[in-house]
């Protein structure tokens, strides 16, 4: 091909001996049959609507399944019979919870905001002279606050599961509430920075 006949990038590629790109999957000038399944297409398209919906989204397929809380999470509560916190609530399970919430698109600001609410309840308990019954309702109120956060799309649905699993134990006693605060603090500490 003579140099003076090069009028486009495609002509340049052909002149340099490079292979031409495949036809795009979007609109085309031919109408009729889908080139993937043979079904009918709208005029100007070479694949049908059904085949266009079967293709993986751009960026590839997402993670397999939705993130979950760790297997057996809080089945034994926060502590052993002596009141010692289970080590996995400080390390492995705290990290797994943080990773699951983060991969569910929870933002650092949202989890820190809720941790702040829990710390406020802790200070309220101190100001009431340790009267746990005076703050029990505030602990339980974290559940509807989490649900509202999910409805407003500030937090993922997994966050409700996390809060409910924790308030079940934290609302039982002042000792459990203190262990909840510690565990929540470790979850926040393991939460990835944005």
C-alpha cells in the first residue's frame, strides 16, 4: 500500500502489517441474526439483547458469593467461663469481620461512626454510675440504627447481621458490653484504610 493512500489508523495498521481488530459487539450496519446465538437482533446490532446480558460485566466477574460473617461467629459469646475474652475475637475473627464488611462496600467512615455510637453508650454507662439497666435500651437501639443505615445505603446488609450478633450478647451484662466495645475496636482497627 503506498504511503499516500493511508487515510485512517486502520489503513496505517494494514500498511504496517498489523492484524485488524475484531468487529465490536455494539451497533453495526447489518441487521438480522445474532452472531452468538443466531436469534433475531434489532436493526444496527449484531448480537441480541439476551446474549448481551449473558456477557460478564466489564472488569470481569465479581467475588464468588456474597461476603459473610465468620463460621460460628459469637456462638460462644465473648468470653470463657472465667470472663477471659476469646483470642479469636481479637485476631482472626475481628480481621475476618473487617474484611467481610469492607468487601461488602462498607466505608471506613460508616463503621467508625457506629463505633462512636457504641463508645457514647459506654460513656453514658459511666455517667450513670455503672447502672447497666439504664443503658440496655441504648445498646439494643443499635439494631434499628444499623437497619436505617442500610436503608439509606450507607452500610451493607451484612452490617445488620454484625450488629444483631453483637447486641444479642452485649445487652446481657456490663461485662459483655465492655467486651463488645473491645471486639468492635479490633474490627475497626483491622478495617482497611480508604
